[in-house]
C-alpha cells in the first residue's frame, strides 16, 4: 500500500471557511490519469492540483471531480502556499509548468501570493447571442464576450449579481467551460460570479483563472491597471490584480485547513 500526502487549503482568503478550497497532492512522479481523476472525484472539491518536481520547479495539473482542466487559479495559489508555507520552499518565486497553459509563476510578497498568468483573448459576441445568456441568468446583458474557455457577460449592478439565480440547465448548454457574470463593484473595482455545471461545478467560490478574462475587460472600462476584485459566491473571496498587457498578475491570501494521507 502506498501513501500520498494531501493538503486542503482555502485560497483567496485570510479566514478559514471562506475563499475557495482546493486539494494539493505533491507527487514523486505522475500517476495514471484515471487514478488522478478518481482521487479528484473522491476529494469532491472544485479542484485538486497534482505537482511533480522538475528540478527546483514543478509541473502542475488540475482536475475537477469530473474532468482535467487547462488552468485553475485557486488551486495554483493553494499549491504555492503549500510549497512556501508548509514545505518550506526557499526563494521568493515558484515556477509551475503546465502542458496546457505554459509557464506560470507565483511570487510571495509577505502574506500575499501573486500569480503571473497569460491574458485571455476576448471576442465580443453579436447582440443576438445575448438571448442565450438572458435565458441563463434571467437578465438582459449589457454585453457578452467569449474567451478561450468561458463566456463572460456584463450586467448593470452589483446588487443584481448578488441576487442572481441562474438556470444551470441553460448554462450547461453553453459550449465552454462555464459562464462568468460580472458587474462594476460598489466598494471594489469589479465583482463576479462563475457558474460551470459543464465541469461539475454549479458555482465556483473564487475563480482565479476567470480573472485572466475579467482583468483586460475591466482595465479598459475603468482606465486603470491595478484593480481589486471580489467574487460574490456564498463563501466569497478577494483578489488583488494588475493588468500587464499579455500577462495578468492575480494575487490573494490562503489558509491551511487540513493535511492527510491518501492510501492507495
């Protein structure tokens, strides 16, 4: 019987029981894909990250309970937290290599972890596409975009976003990872919620990767490059962001919830 160490971390928060929980497994070498998917399903969290050392750096992959995904922000943040704060990684930056998303760097600045991710390319969709989104959220969008994996729709007010009760069956019909709904914030720069029943996540608590789409959008709208964002899920979370053209810096705090061992 072999054992794998598991860490569960609340990401994008400095308080337990908020932010987005992720599991992190640090491996000696890659497991079979089906086994990693089974572990992720058993963990039953939005994401489980698997890491394998590559010299002083790490290779990284992310699994939801049902599929492997191209990029996950909160599980990358959680992985960096485990390496820095639990396993004592020396240095101020960790490089993660992903076959699906390229090089990702996380830098530690005091208690804040800053992820360096590639900026998403957004396509403004034609007005008639908004009818599909209106069927999903029950509100007429101001505008809707399609990124590499997600639909991003802008609505008028933060209060409308807080009260939103989407039709997840309609959302599941969208041909993408999920739907991001966003609005200008009342006391932060912008707010969002993320719905992804297509990948087994009805609503994600805090989604780092969606901010690679939201940052270029709101940076242009607000005429600024340093922005504070909040995700308005039940658990909630706050992100400190900087738009750098083809790269997005997405930062947050994290808290360790538990450590354990998986017996295989």
